[in-house]
């Protein structure tokens, strides 16, 4: 069998990311994205894939309580516990303006259809209207006696009305023209939602008093009260032209025959977790879901839907659940012309802690994920949406495994804190078997690998059980009771992991008692005990080709053991914390591991070498799944994120070869451009190749040419913003070296001359680059200034020497020597030179000079008289001394 090439690099693709933790969210006008509050940030999420487009950082300890979008979806408004109202430009993700106005948190906000006004509702019982551009308050409304949680502008710009709902059970209608409350409408409990009819003259309000009221906006009287018998969180009017309108067309035709008034159809969602459709005239429910798609809990705080929104065009209905799921419903007509709702997409905003996961089926198109909830969520790998949920456990699911049965169906086994194991059939999405018998949480399960007719479970009760599929029918309407074929008290502490050998002859268990035990199947007879770890063992797995087992432990090590004698063959060290999962790759020649330090590592078994380390997770990585065919990886952990890893070794190698070839061709093109004196093209290519040294040489050659300003300016004129950013980075480095700074300063001067200040400020990271340029530029200019001042002495000397001319023909009589006026100048120069030397001398040197001056003072007059009387060449000042006869 041919040796498989090693996997040296994996490409990480974020699969599931945390983007919503409950609370405020807002949907774009075209339904293309959703802005969700997530901790101290706002996530802009693609509504089709659930991928995070961008993130708005709100700052530490900022919790967002209200969000709104402008009608053109270009501006995002946010408010939180800091009481700061902020306006974000979604194109740049920057805050363009902010202000404070409320005395408490802002609980709701809505933008006017014109985009110029923003209404905010506060916990301080106030309703304020703001000018978006100026950030000042235009309307100040008071009157509510409770927290104002709902607010809505009338959708008709000609009707200057604002509606606000409060926990005091009242709805107040505010006239923006007169700045007064013109009506007060009552509920018996907190008002949760508003909606306006299509004609604009009926207001629908829903509350926690389990009714929907229809209000006539002509005289502000209650037209009708619809009893819903559930606490409502949203009411939505169905407008003509929508998918729902086409599906309820048959109802409207029947009603128009008996009633001449236009009928209003609306949708309600609430604590029951079902979508219901109502008629305004008959006040009856026309459609109700048969069962809830929400995982209902016993406590009232985590039940049903918390919000809903009708999406534009054909996107259907969006419902948000209390467990942070976004359910997208599409209306479908049945054969009997009845309405039915189908979940087209399910996005999970927050998965909590990922504890285990496995790929499903031979094609590995689905990923089953166990989190800190009672359900198993099965995700489509291609669309990244939750395809379905397996519900049945009564406590948190701790472990799962999957296999393809002999009949070709995909089976899933799960172990839970409810002490039970369940067997699921993926295609029918039903539970087909329940295993009861463990006395503690089931922390590990594993299918047989060859026969696929049994599975093994390990529990915190320290026992192993082998469960048979005898009597199992995949078409059964009710789950059967599974029977345990063998039981053994395996360890002294909790069992964390199980693995079945490829030939189904052995099973290995890892425990918190720091040992791993190998057992013979099916009777669970002990074969060998693996001792050597200093902490509990979190993961075990058999090699696909060798008679050995790999274990991962809390002592930060991974060990490979021989099954024959239980000896430790290899130890891998490198993790900074507990190693939580380890699995074989590349037909047993490599390992992949993940740990509590958030890292994922790739190892070579033979050399014990760590090939690659990745740190895409922010917390413990509890779960690791390896695809059987493609060996694609999936990791998940305490950061509630799931990442997919694709082997990119071959593609990276091809990309490196391609870049190398392109580099050779570009390099030759660069040299040709230099030979042709086409410096603009050469500089452009040097930027593409990221060759700063060659770039410096080109600029240096340009600076040495005549008319260098135009040459450099022409070369810089063709650069883009990214190239200018690179240029400033290179200039910052060149500027630190005295030999290169002259070229750097010249190019920098030309760059600042070409670029206007507005474009310079738009360059990414320009502030940091300029901070690196300024200190060295100041140092260079100070050094040049000192050199210039030093040249003053030379100028002074040369100026004095320029007026002294040697006269070899002049004869001076001995009795009347000429007056050497230039000696004064020479003396001044000598004194200045001595003064300069003194400044540069040390104190010891100054003392030596002083003593030498005293010794030579007696000889100075003699030497001076000898010089004056010396014959030969006479020095005269031509302009000052006249000739004698």
C-alpha cells in the first residue's frame, strides 16, 4: 500500500460562531442581514449562511439593550446600560456620533421612515425623539408610569404619529406636530408589540395579558379584542404581496362574500412556541402549528418564542427562540389548499459549551453536535444551518458517536446526565432505542467498527456496558428497551472516554483514575492496564494499523502504548495545559490533538515532531471529530464555536510553486524595466514583489539624476493606497539608518507633496507609521543642523583668507616694517579654534594646556619678533597699506 503524504497544514473555516446571546436584534430592510447584540459587541450576521460579516465593538462592560437600523440600512443605532446612544456607519464600522439623553437604559428604539428622526424608549419612563444628524432632542414626552419597552413610528410619513407601550399596560399615541399625547390605549399587562394595518388606520397591539387589541386610529377606540390564551411576544400584520398573503387568499375570498370591510390577517407568537394565524373579523385562529419547533422547558423564563419579524420578498417569517435560535419559516400550500409552515433554515446564535461532535454518514455532509443542552443539534456542513434537532434526553448530553449500519442507515448513540443512552436513526430523526441501567452520568459511548451491531457505554458509576441491537427495528414507532450483554466495574473513578478496536475484538477505556484499560469483547475481560499518566485520561483511541493505543491526559502529554505488554512507546509533549482529545491521522502515521489551552496540534508519530500549531479557539477545546474519508477536522469547545479544518498541504504547496514562478517572471520583468530606464514600471513591480531593498536602489538611482523631483513624482503618482502604505513602512525602516535616510527623506517629501492630507489620513495605520518616522526625522535634522553650524568656522576662515594675497615682488625696508593687520584676523581665528578645542576637551586636558601656556609665554614674544623681521616674502594687505617711495 502506498504511503500517504503527511498533512502539514490545515485551513480553518469558522463553522459555528457565537453571534447572539439573547436580547436586542434588528433585521435589515431587505432581509439580507441581522444585527444582533452579543455581549459587549454587535454582530452583523448574514441571514442566509449565519456567517458573521463584521463586528461592532461597543467597549468593555457595555451591554446593548436596543438596536435600530436606518431605512436604507446604512446606519445602525445602538443603546445600552451606559445610556449612550450611538450611530454607527456600517460601511466603515465606526461610530459617527453619540450622545446621552435618558436617565436609565434605553429599552427600545425605532427610526423614522425619512431616516432623520430616532425615537427612544427608556427605563426612566420617558419617550424621546432625536435629530439623527444633529444629535439633539426634538421631542420630550413623559406620562408613562412604568418602563417603556415598545416604540413605533407610523409607517405613513404624512401621519406624524408615534406609539409607545409600557409595562404599566398603556399605549400612548403622541402627535409629533403638537408634541402632545393625543390618546391613551389600555392593556391589562405589559405591552410587548405593535403593528399597523396596511391601510394605516388600525393599530394592533399585543401584550402579556394574552389578547390582541385592534384600535381604530380615527377615533382611538378599540374595534375588537382577540383572545389568544397565551402570553404574546409579537404580533405581525400580513401585507398583500407577501408569501403569507398568497397562502391565505382562499380565506379572504370566503370572508369577502359575507363582509364588505377589508379583513386583516395577522400572526402571533409567544410562550407556547407555535406560530398562529388569525382573522380580524371572525377573531378566530385560522392556522396553528401542530407541534412546536422550540425545545420547551419547564421554567417560564426559557420557553417559546421571544420575538418575530416578517421578512421581505420570499424570505418568509423569522422567529427567535429563548435558546437563541433563529427559525426561518416558509409558508407552503398543501394538496387540500391548506396552509403549512416549513422550516427553511435554522441559525443558532449561541451553542453554549461544545462537549462532543461527530460526522454523520459516509458522505459526511452532516455534523452532530452535543452542547450543554438536552438536545443533539445536527448541522448541514455546506449551508452551516441546523438541519434538525434530536430531542428526548431530560438532561445535558455528554457524549455521542455515529456509524452506518449494515442496512445503510446512519445511527447515532448518545449518553446523557440523565444516566441513559439513546439510539437514534438519522434519516427519520427518531429515537429507536433506550438503554437504562447506569447509575451515573454517561460520559462516553462508542460504536463497534466492523460488525456495527453493538455499542459500549462508560459512566461516572465507573462501569462499562455493552449494548446489543437485538430486537431493534429501524421502522418502529416507539423506541425499544436496549439490553446490556456485558457489564464490568472498570475503574476507580469516572470513565471519560471509550474506543473500540477496528476488528471489534477490544475496547479501551480512559478514566480519571489516571489509567487506561484494554478489555476483550464481548465479555469485557481485562487484557492490559496502561499506567504512566500523572493526571486523569480524557481521550483514548486505537491505531488503525498498529497494535497500539493513543491516550491524552490532564498531565499535558500524549502517550502511545503497546497493547501486547502495556509499555509506553512514545510520549508527545508540547501542550501548555490538559490534552482533552487526540486522534490518529494519515493511516496512523500522524496525530491531531487539542487541549484546554485552546490549541490544535498536528504531530508526526515516528519522529514525535510537532508539525503545526493552531490557536483559533479562545477557550478549552473539548470536542474533536475526524472525517473518515477526507480527514477533515471539526473542533469545538468552551468558546461556543465550531471550526472546520481542511487539509491544505497540497494546495499550499501548489500555491507556493505558483508564487515562486510568478516571482521569477516578475523579477525578470523588473530587470528589463530598469534596463529600459522605465523606473515607474520598475517601482510598481518592486512593490508587487515586496522587495524593499531593490526599491531603495531604484529611488537612489532616481535621486542621482537630473530633474529628480519630476522622476520621483512621476513614479509615486501611479501608486495606490495600499502601495503608499507599504512605501511608508519601508520609509520608516530606511529612516532609521543614517546611510539611507537622505533618500528616505527625499521620497517622503515628494510623497507628502503629491498626496493631499485627506488621502494621507485614509491610509490604514498611517498614525503608527508617522509616529515611527517623526523621532528619527527630528534626529536627522538636528544632526544636519549641527553640521551646518560647524561649517560657520570654515566660512569664517575662508573669508579671512580670501583677503590675503602673497606678494613675492614687494620689498620691505628693515627700518619700517609693514603693519600686518591680518595677524589680528589670524589671532581671532586661532582664539576661536582654541575656544572650540577647549569646549571639546576634558578637564585634564585643559589643565595640561594651561601649564604649557605658562611655559611658552616667555618664548612667544621672541618668536613673534623673529617672524616680523624675517626676510624673503613680505605679506601685505593690499587695500590698507599704501606703497612708500
